[in-house]
C-alpha cells in the first residue's frame, strides 16, 4: 500500500519508507467497498483525509430536478474532497460512490495536521493540491452551466484524443454515463450526437467514434 500511495501528488518528494513510518505512528484505517457501495454521503462532515488506494470512485450530485450529475471520477492515488478538510463548513458537497470494488485510506484531520507541521514538503504538496482543486472546480462549473451539449461533446472527445493524428476513439462509457457526466438527459445527448453526425463532424458506430472535422470540434470546445 505504501508504494501505491507514495505515487500520489500529495507525497511527491517523500520516500515510501518515510510514509510507512509516519502511518505506523498514527491511527489510520483502510476501508473496502463493493461496487455501488456508498463511501460517503453528501452533507457528511469531512473529518478525514481520504486517499483512493484501489478501484474507482465517483463524486455524484443530484440537482434540484432530480438529475444525477457526475462531478468527477477518482482513481488511485487521488484524494477525496481535500479542499473541504479544513473548510469552516466542511460538509461534503457530493455523494461518493464506488463504481468498482475499491479501497480508501482514512487519516484523521488532527493526525494529518500534525504530520504537515513536521514535514514542510507534505504541507507544500497539500497547498498545491488545494490550489489545483480551485481551478478544477471553476472549470467544472463552466463546463456544466455555461456550455451547451455540443460544446461538451467536443471538449469530451478532444480529451479522448491522445494524439491528434488518431481520429478513431473507442469509448469505454455508455451514453448514459456520458450524459450523467455532462449533467444532461440521455435523449438530449443522443440528439446532439446525431446532429453532429449529420453535419459531418463525427460518425458513430456503437462505442466507436470517428473524428472527421477536428477543427470544428476545437471551435466548439472553446
């Protein structure tokens, strides 16, 4: 486990044996979760530093209309809601759900505070992560509220293109998964995809997407 979490940005520059020694001196626990288990509930107080050790989690929120919105996916060795650990109002803003069998490491806020007081590198890493979370949240707000569905599709597909020369994308998510991530209904997403096909921007065969007009996707994503 120590080798796994040592790869987390939080522990950048800190040796695995140092992490192991520190964890041995505090009270921590590792919890296991089955697929679809609730790891943490929206509104629960965030009193622990939580690190994904194994599996895949999702931060999910239900809006006023009852629509499920996936805020983000969390894979090892990411942190769960680190920005809320020391917030004056530290209630979790989302439900954390295991989308596959997972394990999470929990460290109490007091123990983590003491650790940062002893290790300047850990403190610096944590502050850098918190700053990064602010940017992520502002980008997510823009993505969910200020962009239409085609804008979101364009940004999503461009993010899947690891090489601009590769024009064929194999999706791993279902249309319902993507709709939840966009915060829209599946029929609305299907209509947007059909219109983009009609315009010759993309073509779709089940989970295979062929990009025909990358420049148009770039324009739409901005």
